[in-house]
């Protein structure tokens, strides 16, 4: 992630721009980011956002925070990046993620290096810092704080600029110093330090007349803008220039009249490209290394990358920047590695051409390559030679051409990695950054930069070009050559039409599709065919086993083809055994594959891909979820490879997006059955980790496939998975319907285990609905069947859900017994997720019985395990329970802290049930603190999620609202909420909660003077407490007895 504030404020995630809007959300992000790790209080944020904060600034600020979080989430960034603590809001960006922080760090590091006389490295770091500024800092942000911060940033930048210029001038880089400072003086026309450096530089190169002009311009500007004269230091620099001018105006010596000795430099470099933009870090690396003076060998750099990425342009730009260091010869040679019409130069042809460039007569050039190499090395050994070998076809072509003189430097460009050449530094050239891409496109378009930057479609056009420099230049050239009526919208419309989308990338004789075809022509037929088969994958990123399966049934041959494609920069191995195609190359591969590959070959390739995905997903599923619900008799007999948990976790983390996409685009006619099995294989992982909202559509598609072709048992599995997914999204009616179909299909197949799973899951649905009586009855039936079949996963599932029913109905002792049995069955069973769930719910039951310390300890152990394993959902559950426990300890501050941590974790999921419980906890905690408005806000949010709130949570919310109304002296409204709470407890069989509601309702009636209703409520409450053997029974009885005595 990268935040740019040294210019227009922009945030990038995975190299993609994040839409921050143009209002307060952008300002909010900036203020929080520049605060570093220090939380900003709401009052301070308000002062920065508004000159005079409104009285309602807290609610307005909360709205902006919510909008910003939504924008971050839309871009794929976790909402937890923006968190809230007691001391304020905090943005979790690292200093390295912010260009301003990087600039400060680079400057500090440079200062440290200067103190130990490492001036060259310090100069390099300062130059890197200078490149971070793109425009006026914090452009578009208003307000006093932004203005002060902008002034600070500009001042620091000018200091960095002067420090760099001093070092560069000391090392003799006068040309670059003048080039940079000339531009700087336009930005800072009254900065005397920068002007003195310019004056000194001009004097050192004999341009005294130009220096006098610069001084006079500064003097006039200072008088006009500030009403002052130049400082003493500046005037002293001016006087030294005058002295130099006078001394140079005397009679000339005879040797001066003859003029300087002329050095004839051999130079055939292409002219420097005026529209070149970006690549600052790569240029810095190349130019600094090419200027090094090693003692024994030339400096050789090989720039490799995909077609169109800008290798030749970069090499030529670097060559022009360092050519003054190579006065004897600056030569470039096109080796024609991907010419199209002409074959690549042979080593002999290339060597002959280089010797001719050295002005060696043709009659003196030998015919044999070894003799040519000897002649070349003899002539260049003592030369300061800069050689650019462009578009190399192979290492064998290049190796004989390399000079041996220590004063020489070589730049090689190639679409191949050229790893076989010894003693060569390699620069794999990737795509330019988003900011650089913008610069490249705008420069090539010829349109006014500010107009282009303001167009919201610019980023979309650049994204459609895949940030590939050649593609961007082609499209921008269309804009440059078109009439002014053409807009970025016109370009987008053009980019959306055509074969594979590449028809639009054509201008004059340059055609991107043809460029890609030439790149493919440079590899073997096997590698080209492999490339086309990779185009059949639904995404552009895939693992090695999947790529190999697409290519061939012979894995060894497939791996060889992959290695050749990586070497040719047609695909990228961006992580070990994971491969990535550029988006435009992927389009091209898909397009050619559809036209050239035989239909049976395509079907076989996809079949192999599906098979590998399925087998590996089944193995990962079995390793991660040994107690998975719904695994029937036949599925248990199916043998899959044994994987460890780490491998299984890595598989699903890396491949889940591909799996979801694959199921969505699978060719049902050819591979519908495998697609349905894949949906089943990932069902449990989706149920445990989310995202839940995408699961129903996947399983619905699988069920349609089952209805058309599959036997009963597979149809049962599909409907069982769909029922579970629908339960997660709160669609109880459809969940029950699919559950019924699953049970019928398993009964039809004669699968008793599957039928038991359907019964158990129906019990879970009823528990979610708050129908605890029906749930217990179904779970008892399922438990009896599972015990008869001695099926441990089923026993665990039924006991666990029965324990949950007991927790919600106040039968805490039975709940403790059930969860303890579950934990005992799972100990050492290889299913830490299920064990964590059992411990969390056991903590809840222990808390009901008053064992708060033991409950807290269990939650802490689950929290620790969840954090170590990266299980965000269990971490959320642990925090939620700890918040509830903190309420029991009468510690509202800790309850709020825990509940907020739970919400941070839940933002990654769609677990609305847990979220309602957390909101209820927050409401109760704020009520304890006397913050009635805040408490009411949380309670009302919870009620708006009524469809997801469990009955006990709904009860707690109405109870909390009743207390708030009573505190505000609204007894009627308080009674209304208590009656809602009583109705919820009665409907769902919550006996302890019913007693609690009756007791409080009696108290309200007593406040209103209705003693008869008070007694009736307390009598019923006492009877319920006595039935539950709860300690509250004695308290209620004592109140009743006291009233009788009176």
C-alpha cells in the first residue's frame, strides 16, 4: 500500500488507485496518515477538518469515517486499517507506505552517511528523496493545518534539494545540477540558497554571463515580492562572479587563441526521447552503477522484460545520461532479436558491424569470429566505451560482443533473461508505478496535464492498458492525433471493441498484437502451444501444478515449457511456483487459443485443470475439516492424498479466488459434474472463513447441475451445502427447504449417515430461529443416530449444538456437560477450529454459572490460538465473549475495548449474528458508564438487525432500553420494552430471562403504584428462579415476604 501526499493525495493498494472521493474522506485519510501511529482525538480531527467545528461534529465525523472505511473496503483493503481507540482514531499505515515519511527517512540516512564521509551514497539517497515530490504537497487540501503542513513539506524539500546539489556539485555533476535547479527556481523564485548554488555552478563551468542574469532576476524578484535585497552571502557570490569576469577579460594566451584540442567521439546513439517519463529508480540504479570505476572488468547490465515494457527506451535514456563519462565511443547496435522481417544478427554479423562502427576498414576485418573478437578486444581494451546492445536474441549472440576493458560499460536489452552470461548484473523490468503510468500516458497524449489529471476516466484507461508502456503510448497517440472532440470516454469505447480487446492497441505500423506474436515466435513450438493453453485459465494467476495440468498430461514436459516461457518473459514466476500473465498477454493468449487450439484439446486441458483443482481441494478440505458436517458414507470411503494443515491452509488462501471464479465460469456442458464437486469441496472452508455472501450462488449452480445429471447422493450433498450457506445469510425458509431435499435424497440413496446429518442440521437451523424446543428434539434424534453409527464428527456436531440450546435456555449445567464432552472428543483430533468453538461456548456456560475467571481463561487461550493461526473469525468470537464477560465483572471500559476489537475482526466477515451480540454488549457497557445516547444508538442498531439477532440478544437489548427509559423518567416506555423482552423470552423458552423480565416488570409496576401487578410478576419470577435453582430466587422471595409483613 502506498499513500502519496507530496502532490495530489492518492492511495494505492496492490498498485491500483483507491477511489478516495474528492471531499472530507480524502482529508480525513491524510490527517490520520500524517499523524503516524499516534491516535488523533475526535476534537483535533474536527479542528483540522473545519475552521469552526459544528456542534454535531462527532456524528458528522463518524459519517466520514464510515464512508472512508467503505471506500477502503471496496478497494479490497481491510476496514481494520482505520481503527478507533479510546484516545482517538488511528490509521494503520507503516511509515514506509507514505512518501513524506520516506523522504524524511532518506534525508536522515543521508545526513548520517555524510557524517562518515560517504558522500556518494548520501547523494544517491537525496536524489531518490527528491523524486518523491510530484507536485505541490497536499494539493487540493484546504485549511490552516494543511497550509502549515504544506509549508513544512516544501521547506524540507528545498533543504533536501540544496543538500543534494552541494554533494552533486562537489562530485562534478554540474550538468545535472543545473538541469534540476533550473526547474526548482521556477517553483521557488525567492530561495536564495538554491540561487547561490546555481550561481556557483554557472561560475564553475565558465558561464559567468548567465550567472549575472540569474542574480539580477533574483534581485528583482526579492524587491517585488518581499521588499528586500539579496543577503550578504548571495552578494558575496555575485562579487566573486564579477571578479572572474574581469580576470577572464584580459589578453588571451597563444594556446587559447589556437582553441581547444578537438576529441572526435564515435557516437551513433539514437536521439534522446523527449517524451520519456518515469523509471526514476531504475535510471538511478543504472546511471550510478555505470559510472562506477571497477578495477578489472567492464560494467555490464542486462535489462529484461516482456514485450512493450520499455526496455530499449530505458537503456537509451540511461545511455544519454552517462555518455559524458565515455568520451571515446558511444555505440548502439540493434541485434534484431524480435525484428519480424529480418532474422537476428549472427555473432559474426554483429561483430562485423561493431568493428565497422569503430572505423576499421572492411579489408582489415577478419572473417572468422575468434579473430574478430580478438581485434574488437584489442581496439576497445583501453577505451572508455559505452555500448548498447539492443533486442538481444540469446546469450550466445551477446557473449562474444562484450568488451573486456575496465573503463567500458554495456547495456543489453532482451525479452530473454540471459542468465547464461557470466558477470552480468540483471535488471528485470516490471510495469511502471501508477504515478509513472499517468506521466507516460499524459506526455504521449499531448493534452494539457491538468485537464487530463482531472478526468476521472484516466485511471480506467491506464488500467485497461495494463500499465504497459507500449500499450499506453499507442492509445495516447490515438488521442494525440485525433480531433479535440475525442475524449478518454471515446478511447474507452474503442478499447471495449475488437478481437480480444487488442485491436484497439494499434497506431500506424505498430500493432500490439503483432508485437506479442513476434515475442511468441522467439520460443519453441511447444512453449508457444503451452502459452495458448495457459490462456484457457479463467484468471491470469495460477499455481505451478495448475499451469502444468493445463499445458500437458506430461508434467515434466509442461514444466520445461513453463521455464522457457518465464525465460522469455512471456509469463512471470512472481512467487515460488506461482505464475502470472500480464492482462493483455492473457487476453491475447485466450484469443489465439480460441482460434487455433482444437476443441478436443481445449476440453482435455480444462478437464486436467479441473481434476487437479478438485483433488487438491478435497485433500485440503479433509486436512482442515476432519469433522466436517455432511460428509456421508460414500464420501468417507473416498481416498484423498494426506496433507498437513499448513499446506492445506496455504492452498485455500492462495487458490480460493481462482476456485470461486472457476466455478462461476465452468463449462457446464463439459465439466458440470466436476464444477459441482468443486463447490462441495470448498463449502466448509467458505462456511468457516467466509466470505459467506458468495456461497449461495455457487451451491445453487451445483444443485442445478445435480438436478440435471447427478444421482441422489450427490444431489443431497449439494442441497446440504446450499442449506448451510443460506443459514449463514439468514434465509431460514430456503435453508429449511434445501435441508428437506437433502434428507429426502439421502433417504432415497439409502445413506443413513447422510440422513442423520440432515436431521442435525435442521436442528441447527431451528436453534438459529430461536425454536429451542424443536432444535433440542431434532438434535436428540440426530445424536441417537450418530451414536448408533459410532460417527464421531456427527456426535461432536450434535452435542455442540445441543449445548448451545442449553446455554440459550439457561440450562447452564447441561451446557457445560455437553461442551466438555465435545472438547474431550476433539482433544488431539486435528480440528482446532471445532475445539476453539467448543471452548468459547464452554466459557459462555461457565460465565452463566459464575465461574468468571475460568471463562476468561478459556477465552484468552482461544484468542491466543486464533491469532497464531490467523483465524479471524475465532478471534472475533473470543473478543465478543470477553466483552460479555467484562460486563459481568462490571468493567464497562474493558467490555468496550473487547467489543470494538471483535467488530474490527468481524468487518472481514458477514457474521451478523455475532455482530448483533457485540452491539448489544457495547450498548450495555455505555449504559453502565451513564452514556445513554451512545447506549441507545448501539441498542437501536442491534434492533435494526432483528432478523439476525438471537432471541437472547433481542431480550438483552429490550432490557437495556427499558433501563434507559426508566433513567429518563419514562416509566410507560420502560414497561413497553420490558413487555417486549418478556414476550421474546416466553416465545423462545428462555426461562431465566423470563424470570428476569418479570422481576423488572414488577418493579416498574410498583413504581407506578400498582401493587397487585407487582406481586403477580414477582410471584411468577420467584417460581421460575426456584425451578432453575438460581440464587435470585431467595432475593425475590425476601422482597415478597417483606411486603407481606408490611
